[in-house]
């Protein structure tokens, strides 16, 4: 009854188009009040405690680092390198958009930022070369979704914060799934480009590749610094975010010289606004988590799922379906906070590692970023491409299908997610 009350109030607020943070926070407060009142000071303390976390400091820092790197000329150098790598394929710009997104994913940690940074360069280029607007938007949205799989990943930081899992191991678990998804998207985009007779960007040239690799050395230094530092045990995810911010500032101001001191206030405000939305959701959701813990709702919901089936394979399929549905209708941070406490009690019955569960959850929610009505990557791509959402949704279907195949492999073949973490940390 208590769980139905809580989720019923939240569903009503969502239906009224209430902002996600307010819907979660007000729904939880209403449930607490109906249940028997609450001390107001305790609620304020819970709001503060929800974001008073050293690991969560990585979120605004990675947001700032991504904004500085985009404004500092790193995006264009990454795109030029990607053109030299895969521009010779049929429909080369489509493959370039995916590879560029994969490179940028190693910098930003945000799918929306990934899609916007690369899409503003490549979607107009694809349209000028005769690519269908819907296809250009679809391939960029699909590539951008990898931004939360390849580390650093803001959703993985939040999953680690919620569960106590090692963020370094979670980052390592995202490497092979991210590469698999990227290779799959390149294969699909190439096949579709052959069907639609989209041309190549340029022929393959080893000397051009070497020149552009050298030109992009500072851009590639960012993911090497971030991942090398975390996976090598030199610094934590939060410390790596701070180092990445200083690195981006140095490269933009003194190396590429495309960033100016006068640009910094606007960039900091942009990154602050974006990260504050995420942290506001987390703060509001701390009240939700508190109420869930008081009423033991996660265990009750987990027991309800176990009453349907106790077979590990069937449970994993059921969880994937729930996560995919949640990713379609709920923003990623909110979905993590709402669902992860429910999934944790199921871990012994699933027979998988917590790190693998983190990868499965994030991949599901990444796919949700490609599905309306709340597919953020889809919305960003449509905005850049200047086309209606319906035209991109039609074109995104082949990419969604191959990503679902990848999801099955990630779910049921544990070496994809656990081999690198065990190699590096065990």
C-alpha cells in the first residue's frame, strides 16, 4: 500500500509535466506526510546529505572539463582524426560521427554533451553532402549514447555512489561494451550507407592519418590522462575530473589558443546549470530513498519480482525490460535513483557481479536515450538536424535493434564487462 501511494503520487506529478526533481521530492514529501508526518529539519538534512559526497564532486567537474574541451578546439581535431580513420568507408561521415562520439565519450562523461559537441560539426556536414536529415540525426544520436558507456561516465559515478561499487571498476567495465556498441553502430551505418549510396569522405592515407593523429595528440591526451590515472590507481574519479578540468583549461588557453579568458564565465555558467540539474535530482531523490528505506519498499518490490520468477536468466530479461521501459520515460539520473535500490536486493538471485549489474543498468539507460518521448540524444540530434522527431525515430530503428543485440551479449556474457576490471584490480 505504501509503495503504491508513493509511486501513484509521483506518477500523477509526472503526468502533470512536473519537473523530475520536483516530482520525486514532492511525491516523497506527500507520502511521508500522509504516512504520519515528518520533521522538517530532517528533510532539509536529507537534502543536504544527498549531495554531500566526494564522488559526486566528479559530476560538475567533468561537465566543466567537457565544456572547456569543446570550446578549446578539441572536438574538431577529434573529428578530423576520425575522418582519417574511417572516412574511407561507404557513407564515411556516418562512421566518422560514431568514432568521433567514441573519442569524445572519453572526455565528457555525458551522452547529451557528446551528441551536441560532435553533432554540431557533423550533422550539418552530412546534410550538405546529401545525407537524409533523419538518418544524420539518427546516427549521431546513436553514437552519442555511447557517451555514458565509455569512461568517464556520469551515470556510472552515480551508480557507484548509490551502491558503494568501485567507480574505477565500473569505468573499466564500460570499455569493452562501449567498443562493441561503437563497432556495431559503424557496421549498421555502413550497411545503410551502401543501400542509400552515400559516398566516402576521403580515401585512406597512412600519411594523413599520422598527421591528424599528431594534430589530435592533445585531444587524445585527455582520455589517456583520465583513464590512465583512474585505472592505474594514481587518483580517484573525482581527482581525475579535477585534473581533466585543469588539462582542458591549459590546452584551450595555451596550446590550441581557441579558448579565451573572456569565454570562461559563460562556459562555467553553462556547466554549472547542467550539473546543478543532476545534483538537484539527486538531492530530491535522497528523500525518496530515505522513505523507501524506512518502509523497506526495495525489498518488497524485489520480492514481487521474485514471485514472478526466480530463474536468473528470466530475472535478467525481466530487469532489462523494466530498465528499457524506464529509460524511455524517465531521465537517466532519476531512473538510477528510483531503480537501483530495487535491483540491489535481487543481486544474490541474479548470480552476477555488482560491477556487471552496473554496466547492464547503464547500457539499458543509454539505449533509453534513443527512444521517445524522453530520449535526450534523439532530441538534441533533432534540434541540430532541424527535423521533426518522427523522421528521426523511423531512422533510429536499425541502430536500436543492433544495440539490443549488444545488450544481450553484455547481459549474458560476463567477460565483456568483468575481464578488464579483474585484469586491472584483482
